C-alpha cells in the first residue's frame, strides 16, 4: 500500500460528505468513490465535510457567489457597451 493509498483511506474515514465545486457534475456527494469520479483530472475542485449540513451550506454559498460573479460580469459588460455607444454619439 502506497502513501497515497493510506492518505486516501484516512481522508475517506474522516469526511462523510463531499462538495464537488468544479467537476463533471458539481454538487454534494456522500460516497468518496462517486466524488472521485466527478473530480478525476480536475485540480483542487472538491472538499470533504464531516456533516451533510455543513456540506450543503458550503455548496449553497458557492452557488450564491458564482451567481454574484456572473451578475457582476454581465453588468460590467453592459456598462462597457453603454460607455462605448455614448462615446461614439458624443464624439
């Protein structure tokens, strides 16, 4: 058994729920094997939590933050377009 296998086994014993933030299918998972399938070949995209409540709370917070970022980007793009149009109208 390699050091990585031992670390993985300890990790599975400590954490019961996993949040996949970026992967094939993001969400909350109860089984390490299912989480592992979702994050294979992705880097730093999941985290384990000892309780379902904690995992779901982190997932929801992540979704809210993602939504805020998208809103900010859309508003920034719209403001840039408006500024460009005004520039061409006024100049």
